[in-house]
């Protein structure tokens, strides 16, 4: 049916603008293509993670820009400006707390999404590139958490960053260079804060936007990689379109995440410790909770000494990363049912249990020291 208005029909300004843009970029065709995309096997709640992660990133960008209106990235004023946001800016405490818990939600969702892809075997042909780009996105999300942690410039931020940089310093060949590049001096100071700020608000967002766009493009080329079951004819019979059922599930998922982050911001708002100093005093340095498992396992006796610290902090994580990168090329079996892949299921369970044990152990150890 033609979209051209009949004679005598008066177009509104919005309709004229839409027609102007549509004539040049094909908005109607693009919208129809996106909304009418087929979802083999039907819409699923399990498909909401991509939309949720995009929503969280947008909200992090919005709250981050609002915080930057008041934040001063200097060693002399970072702590005071953060306190000003918390206590003097209208709803500043909520903005900062939402941004803090939003980063936590992003880590949880991206980790859950990566686990989902692994369990579904959705990294297999023809989705190898989607998996590799996803690993890079996961690394960027962890980088956001690490670089943003320093910005309030309190004792917790200062010493958690110091510990993180010291671990990085153990990397062979490039460790010393990376540590000096990030610190900008012998000890964390103004240069460290400036570099972390630039990385957090410019470098990482630009990289994430580019990789997220590539990830979406590759996903649309390969199609959904869900746990399809049944014959091609059965899947075709259950096929939905992206609009309205999948969009509805995505919107509900985003609303639940938004409400959860808001609830955490109200229930556990951000509270700063004393201003950062080179003397930790009675404070026991530790990283954010999603790095606690790595921090705790370095306390094991087998990782004592310089060589042991290298094994625990660099060698083992690097080996795990290399295995994840090589996974689509090692596992060439077309089987994707996780219950028919006992080795993959066992490895995933062991990995999750070990993370849980080390994280809980670190929390218990923290309570004991306090």
C-alpha cells in the first residue's frame, strides 16, 4: 500500500520531517526489516540479555555525563567533588549510586550472557566471530569497572587500584610498561587519576560502541543461536517476529533491571571512606566484589612468592583467556545440547563453583579482619 498522502491531506511538521529523512535513508524499510525479523523457534526470555546490556550502557552513559557536570578529575578536588555530588547536588547521591550499581549489573548480565552462549554452544560455526567480539566486550566491561573504581579518590578506590596495577605489573615483558603507563609515576597520583578518567570516559566508551555495533552486525548475519530443538519444519511453525512478542520481553527485562538498580541505589547508596592517602592505615585493601575471587585465590600458599604470584595473577588467567579464544576452533562438534556435552557442562559447573567459593571466602575473610 502506498504511503503517499491523498490530495488535500495536510501533513504535520513531524510527518514532513519523517518523510524528508525517509526519502534519503529509507527509514520505513529499515524499521520494517528490524521489527519483522524472524525469530526461529519463537520469542524467548533468554534472548533479552542483549537488549538489557544495551539499555544498561545507555543509562551508564547518561548518568556518567550528569556526574561529569560536577566531578573534577584532579587529585586535589576529586574526593571533594564526589562528596559534593553525594551531599549537595539534588539527587546526586542517587545518580552516583545508580551509576555504581549499574556497573555491577552490567558485569552480572554480561557474565550471564557469556555463560548462556557457552552452555548453548552458540559459539560454534557460523558464530565464531560473534564469540570473539563478545570476549572483547566482556574485557571492556571489566575495564570499565576497574578504571571507574579509582575516580572517587577515597581509600577504597586508591588501594584497590594500587593492588590491581601491582598485579598487572607481574605480566612478563610488558607488565612494567603497563604499570608505569597507568600510574604515570612511582605511586598513584594526579597522572594516574587523569589517565584512568580519560580511559573510562573516552577510550572505553568509544571502543565499546564500535565493538557493540560489530557484534550486532555479526549477530544479524548469523542469526539467533538459541537452544533450538525440533526439525526445521517444527522450528518454522513456531517462528515469531521480533515485534511484538520479543520486543515486549525485552522491555519487561529492561524494566526489571532498571527497577533493581534503583532499588539497590536506595537500599545501599554509595558511601565514601576517607580521602585517598599513600598510607592505608587500618584499611585492608581489596578490589570490587567481581574481582574478589581472583584476589582471594592469590592468597593460597601455592601462589606465594614472586613466581607463585605470577602463576596465579597472570599465567592462569591468560591460559583461561587463550582457551576461551580458541574454543570455537577446538570444539568443532555440531552438537549443541549441553546435556550431551558432559565435558563442557562439568567445566562450567567447576568454574562457577570455584568463583563462588573464592568470593564467599574473601567476604568472610573481610568480615573477620573488620
